[in-house]
């Protein structure tokens, strides 16, 4: 997880300005991979924080895009593999 600094004017997480407490740390989601399923269909998607996307150069964005396509493919395939082992298809009738 990434850490962010408190809003300007505050040096820690205490709005009263008491600087005796630890500095505030906020969790910011920069990247998300979501795997979902509907029946036996598995879908893997990813998303990136809008500010991070704006900050990336075109070549960096292409590299992130290529890497995340691989990640979602790996995660989706693994999820599908585990799912098929847990819930195998029922035997058919001939």
C-alpha cells in the first residue's frame, strides 16, 4: 500500500495541531485486480489510480498495460483452475 501525507496545514493526523502523535498515514489504492465469476466463467480486470495514470509517460503506461494484461491472465487462469478442482463439471448423460 502507498502512504500519503496529511492535507497541508496539518503535520500529523491530529486536527488540533498537537504534534506529539505519530504522523498520519493513509492507505491509497494505486492498483486493483478484480477477479469475478459467473457460473464457470471467470473474468479478471484491473484498474489504476487516475492520478498515477496521468503521471506515467506513454512508454511507462504501455509497459504497465502489458504487465497488467499478463497479471490478469495469470490470476484469471489460476482462479479458473482452482474453481474447476473445487467444483468439477457434473457428469453428462450419453
